């Protein structure tokens, strides 16, 4: 199965000079745990909710004064839309990240895939999980 089948196609980008406070609001509004910084053609880094927590809040810094550039993680780890789910999981594990940008053949960002996206897909398709859910449904109905 290809990443293209599980990735989020609409990606919201934040600007390099956006303050951490605005990034946090944007993440809350979008209900996401991370934002790519830059644009489809030039991604500069990624800021996660954990970055804001540990690199701003825990240090007692002013979230209005700290910019995305100050706290973003680089380099940006990504995959291609025709890569397999296994390839994406291997990349996430090797780089200890929970999200990957998905790039087209020219290198432009065309999507975003998270560990949660992959987990959901694998759980839905798991025969073990499906059997257990069916067993639970039968038990609760009886």
C-alpha cells in the first residue's frame, strides 16, 4: 500500500517568523500536533506542539517573542507519495519522528502523513483487531 492512500492532501504551512503563540493557536484550530514551516516549494522545518512545550514554555520564554525559526526542527524528513507504508514507518523509526512530509517527484510538498494516520490504517486492516472487535460486539449483544 502506498503513502498516497493514507496521507493528508491539504497541508497548512506556517511562516518562519510566526510567533510560537500563533503556531499554538493554529495547531489548536486545525487540531494537529505539528506544522510545516515554509511553503509547498520550500519547506524550512517543522514545529510540533512538543517543540512549543519544551523549547518555549518549559524554558519560561515569551511565546510571542519566539519565532518558528527559533524552535523548528530540521532537516525535514519526508517520503514520496508512491513509497510504501513500511518505508514511511521505517523512516519515522530511524529518525524518531511522528510525521513526514510527502513530496512529489519535483520535491514539492503534496501531503503530510502522521504516525496516527498509519496506525489507524493498519488497525482497520488488521484481521486480529477486526476479529477481536467482532467478538466483543457478539459478547455485548448476548
